[in-house]
C-alpha cells in the first residue's frame, strides 16, 4: 500500500513515519500543500493523510483540488483544530475520515486500515482468501492453520496481492506499492521476494503471466 502524508509538523512526521513503515506502508512525505496537490494528482495512492494547516496552502484546498480532478483515494484529515464546523467542511470537501491532534498512532493505523478495506470492498477483520489468512497485526500468514512469519517486503507484497485476487499486477505496480519513493527498487529484487513468498504460501499461488506481471490465485 502506498500512502501520501502531507504534514508540516516535523516532530509528528518523525514519530509517525517509522510506525507507518513498520505497518507495511510505502510512504511519501511532504510538508508543502502545493507539492502534495501535485503528488496526489500524479501518483496512485491507496490513501492520503492530510494536515489542514500547511505553510503554503489550506489543506481543504488541496483536497478540493484532488476531488475536482476526479482523484478518488480515501483522504484522512489531521488537524489540531477540532471543531465541528471544520469537520463538516472537511467532509463536504470530500474527506473520508477525520482525526484530531493529539492522537495515538494506533488509532491512525486502525482508521487507515478501515478506509483501505472499504476502498477494496472488504469487510473489517483479517484478510482471507481461500485457505490463506493474513494477520495484519503480527504480519504473519496462516496457510491451512500453519503460521509463517513474513519480512516487511513480503508482507507488503502479499497484502497487495490479497487485496487484488485474480488480477494481473504488473511489476511496476507491485514495485510502486512496496517501496518508498527514492528507495532502490528493481524488478530483480521483486522476483526474489516473489520466489520467497511462493516458498511460504505455495508455488502455484502466485502465477507468472509472461510480459504482463503476476497474479495471485486462490490457493486450493
Ligand atoms: Ca500544520
């Protein structure tokens, strides 16, 4: 999952970033509303976290600009100004959820998980596909009751596959969802991760579609 964090409070960013990464998100961060508007229009994010008070723009204007361009990713607004009028303004500008500062990162993570589930049309709870079950809290996969731990990259990859079962996902799409911007990413390392995942969940579970990418099929 790839998320955009637009926040100018560096202390908060320093606190949140490792938590988000540990929870398996590839995160792009900017303190600028203008950069954030541009990024949100260019990139395919699964979710954006948007601070309302930014040095060069109002967060709500960033949100309105995305929605005017037809960008549909869920947007969770962060603000220190927790008034009901602002919440209404935020929702009518197209926000999906709202969190007032200060907050616990656990609450942010839980809300993010719920928004992303909803976006993929899934019910809350653990992510299941046939005999595969992904535990997002422990980052382990259960296959026929057998528990396998996953590395951070394997977890990111498998979660994205499980949110898109039966769909062919290109190498670029997968790389985009598992790496932070600027990280060393190439398709050879992706192949290594896929090979390791196959060892854990079964060789046939992830099929290679030559020239197109990979596809997770329901493991029997
Ligand atoms: Ca701010």
